[in-house]
């Protein structure tokens, strides 16, 4: 009976867990390439609020830069996951929260939701591919 209870608890817990499905918008560069970090968006995280504001999780991957430094310092940033809000009509975005994932496996979080500052979408859209992806996303 106890085994059945444990199985049921694990089943319920696994159904509650968030399933991330990262769509790569820009691949991280290879080791030694002088290129910007990779950018991915989790489309399962995209939500459209009643106000029309969209919210999504965006991963900025420093993988290539990290690999060269791992042997020197375990406290090197691996990747960051931002929860961003997007006002597609006004072409503005803001950061709501940030998770920093380090090479040693530690994760630090920062709640930025109290910061009311909105930033214009970059004129050079290649700088942040997430804006066009999230604003162009259509619910199924």
C-alpha cells in the first residue's frame, strides 16, 4: 500500500512540473567564436494577459564562453533564464525575474517584478530575437 502511495505522489508531482520546450532562436557560438550568446524561448511559457501584455521565459546561453573557463573557476555563468513581459503594440519589454545558472550547478534567482522600467525593443532585432518571436506567437 505504501508503494502505491509513493507512486501516486510521484505521478501527481511529475504532472505538476513545468515542461520546458526551448526553441533555439540563435545557437550559442562554438568555442573560440566571437559571437553573441545563444537565445531560446520556451513557447509553453508564453501567456497573454488580459491587458494584452505577453509574458515568456527566455534563455540566454553562454555555453561556448563557459567551456573555456570551466577548468579555472566553478563559479562561471552557464546560462540565464529571464521571465520577460512584452508590450507588442508599444514595442516595449521589461524583465520580471531572472535565474542565473552556474557551472557548479547552483542557481540564483532575482525578482525584478517591482521594477516598473520598460525598455524599447532593440532597433537591431538580431540583438534580441525573443521580441519578434513572442509577439508573433499565436496560441493554438
